[in-house]
């Protein structure tokens, strides 16, 4: 393990061991302080966040983008402060901490017995949404996690999410896909963060007027298992309660090849994600490159 990896693991460990013990108002103030300090340093993550917001809010002035990136960092640190504290939250605190609209799409889909896939972008706090599902609805689900470095940090994330009632699989291609498909065929629930492709098999979509690549997994799972595919968007308001929306199902097209159906369904997911991101851009925590023009300058903007 490198010195940088040891430092990273130590900082996250400090968060989970210390922040969860702080009173909630103190943790919230700490998050805002850390966010503002990071924003003022204007490191690579903040600059990338601002560049991504420039696509989401075309024509925004530099002053507006700076406002958005500062709000975005505060939202991002709110996510972390909440996540560090989630293991200590009571079931009642989890229940009252999230107010999703359209949750009947989820419960109706599960009642049909064919399984449900929830697909989310990196908006607000997807871990809190997951804890609400396992705690308030009493529904377990399966998800995947990117293998982080160092390995001890990945293990911490797995243990953290398993402690919230989730089954966590390593993001490892066919093996994870097969397990997810089995859970869905058994009528279960799968939740996937799906606005950034982590493989070489992503689907190109139009996203805010430019080409980006998103994972094919949600659409392929829906086709292969007959499970319902539901986009979900999340956002914060001025209250301690996170807001959310479960969108209507993305239907499998009646005609076309598997590739064509996957492309159409992934585009429908991208459109649903874009609607939520456009309404609450500051809650989209995308501090990485996403659009193809950023990943491969030779492709260039359309």
C-alpha cells in the first residue's frame, strides 16, 4: 500500500469512526467548512465539476458556474457527512430522512414478481435512498461497487453498505451480471448507479447535447430477465429531508436487435437522469470526466 493509499484509507476510517459520533448540526457545519475549503483551493475535482456543470447549464456565466460548483461541493460533502453517520441513524431517522415520489412504481413492480432494477445517477445521497428501501420498505437489494484502492478502503465500503442491508458485489463483469440476473429472476431488487460507464462495453447516448457513454447493464438485465427498469433521481432542498422521484418504467422496445433495444433503453435512462440533473445540477456529484470529448479529445464536441 502506498503512502497516499494509507492516507486515503485513514481519512475515510476517521470519518466513519468520528463523524458519526458528532451531533447532526455539528456534522453539517463541518461538511460545509470542508466543502468551502476544497472549493477555494480549486483543485482538479472542483475544476472538473465546474466544467461538467457548464454542459448542464449552457450559457452560464463564470460567476454562475462558480456559484454552482460551490453549492455542488457543499452537496457532495453533505453526502459524505450523512454517509458517515448513516450507520448510527435510527430506523425512524432513516424513514423521515427521505421523501420519494412515485415509490408505487417500485412496490407495484416487485408485487408483479418479475424483479425490479432501480437505476440512479450520482445525485444527492444514493446510500440514504438505499437505506430507506431496506429499512422503511423492508426490501433487501443487490448492488455493485467499484473496486477501490487500497483494498482495505473497498472492504470498508462493502462492510458499510452491507451494514445498511445491501448485498454488495464487486464490479467484475460477467460474474456480477450473472448474480444480478439470478436475483431478478427470483423477483428481487437490484440498484445500480448508472450514469458513468466503468467498462469497455458502454452505450453511447446523447447527454445534454453531446455524446457520453453509460453502462449497458441495466437495459440488458431488463431484457434478459423481464424485470422492470425504473430510473430514479434524487435531490436536496433546504430541509434535512432528501427528496426523490421514481420515474415510470423504461419499456423494452417491441422490435429491433438486442443492441438496438439496449441503445434505446439506455438513452431513455439518460433522458430521465438529465431531467433530474437539469432541475438540481448542484446535487450531481460528477467530479470525473464523463463526455467522450473529454475522454478522447479526437472525438471532439458535436
